[in-house]
C-alpha cells in the first residue's frame, strides 16, 4: 500500500483545530450575503487570494474579520457541520475542537447562540456516523486575564458540554504566566488544560505553560528543540505536542516544509501529533498535512502510523478507547502488509 493510500485509510484523531479557522471562503461569502455584511472583497476568489500571511498577527486580523459573519445559531451549525463533514472525508474518528467564545461575545453573540449551533451539528454527526467529539474552550491571550475569568464564569451553564480549556491568539508579548489564576480555576472546575506555546513565542513560554498553567498538552511547541533540558522534560513526562505543519509554513515559522522538525521530535521520543490548526486559512485539512510531510520529509509508513497512534494516546479519550484505536491502526498495517 502506498503511503498516500495509507494516510487516507488510517483512522485518526485531530487535537488542534480551531473551529472558527475552518470557515471556508464560500461559507464566509454566503453568510456575508445572508446578513448583508459589507466586506472588502467582491468575490469568493478575492477572499481566497487574501489568505496569504506574513506572520501570526496578519492571519489573526483576517481570522477575526471573517468570524464577524457568524451571527446566528444556524451559522454556527453550518460552520461545525462543514468541519465534521471534512472529518468524514479524512477518516477522522475523534476530534477535540477549540472554539473562541470571546471572538463572539465581544461582538454581542452569546453562548446561547453559538453553543446550540455547535452541539446540534455534533449530535447530527454522532447519530449518523458515531464520531466522537470533545470541545475545548479557548481564552484569547491578547485580552486580559480578568476577561478570561469572566468567560469561564459565563460558560458555567455549558460546562457539561466542554471538556477542556485552552489558550490561543497572539503569542508574542502574552506569556502563559499572564493566565495562571484562570487556569487554576479551570483545573478546580474539572477541566483538562491545553495552551499554545512555542510557536512564535520562545521555549520559556513552554516552560511557563507546563510549570505555571500545569497543562496536559502543549499546542504547537515546535521551539522546544532549542532547549535540551525542556526536550528532556517533555519526553520524560510524555507531554504531547499538537504540531500543525502547514500552519507553521503558512505563518512563516519555517520557510520551507523540508525544514520542519516534527520527524526529529518524533525520533527523539516526543509524543508529537499532526493537526491542521486553521485548515481553510492554511491550505489543508489533516490528510493534507500528512501528505505535505511525506512529500517534504519522506514520511514513512511506520512514522505515519506512530504519529496517528500518538494522536489517540494524547487525546482525552478513555484508556480503553485509546487502546481500541491504536489496535485498529496496528491491524490495518498488518492487513495491508505495510512496513512497521
């Protein structure tokens, strides 16, 4: 079996996906027309051409502008449903999906609008396909910790539908230590914890996320390689890294995919995983990221399988569910005669 065929056939988990970052140009255009929102684009093609970024902030500027077309419950349903349909195409059987409440509440769209839309789409997919989904509520780090605490409190009626909290948005000049108190509150409330660190920010931000926020996972984390002691700690404690290759390329964290360090991190024994981050903005969903890695780095059958198994091991599934899916990966390799 070719590596591309294997990538498509493997069951997968995706752990680093921003639902607002899966907004397609066509859906953005259609919702702008629906709500009669004026945009600086005259066609879907012009929106697509705008998806060129020099750094994280240039992406975020368009990301937040695009989110403004999301106004009512059905908009959020369509957004989530589109991504879950893409999961079906990529054989993603489990997804842990980030959403940014403050992106919406700051413009007057409340939890009572977006949560029912998200949950309705998730229910539809679970009833029809049996896919499992967990939601991660992320705080915007360019805003204050007080605003994050307010968001955590406002989310209380929806706690049963939220599995974890995270930290995203502009990394530079917004270190994890800024959010130590709200993460402690979230842990006490029973949530799992994740945080973006070490993408544009330095390895010190990863240290802070581990030591001050006590996270269960690091989102991105590719700059850990700059600190041997940090690498050793991450390996020893088996702290997962949710790496997003096409995102790193699109945001100029690397200049060429051949420079990506994910295979080096994998070979060093770190629990790295492959994810799509904001797929419609960064040029590819999960399978596209795997294929890009293979094309640039010669990703092997065994490396591909290990990255997929890591995604299940790093997930917030039960231990039994993790074993079931990892066994499914091994069984597929055995059935297809793929090298291990």
